[in-house]
C-alpha cells in the first residue's frame, strides 16, 4: 500500500528522493537512429535535488562487457523521468 502511495506522489510531483534511494539498481534503454536498442543497468551512487549519478555496469544482461561505452552518467530530472530522443526514462529494477 505504501508503494502505491509513493507511486502516485511521484506522478504528481516527481522528487528524486521519493523515487530512488542510494544503491538502487536501475535500468534504461538506448535506441539509436537505426532502431537498434541496448539495455543498460546500473547502481545509483549519488542523488541530489536535480540529478542522479549512476554507474552503469551491465549492458544487455552482460556484466561489464568489453564493449561497455558508458560507465558513469549524471542524469537530470527531466531525463530521469521523461527520457530523451535516444534514452528511455530511468526505472528501478
């Protein structure tokens, strides 16, 4: 029941501290211009009022592959909740 209340609160007024906690595992998808997609998974290292810092350690289910092109990102609130042209919103695993 508490989770449902938090989910509704996030929809009304997203706050990073309501949606995520340090150490949460998160995921997002990347889609390139050709329609190919990749799924990144990682762990939240830092949270402030407007950003999440994520260490991405898994690409398409493989932990730390040789072709890991993104390892750290500092994502803004808008990118986290809405995504952008190439990246999906960030969601907890």
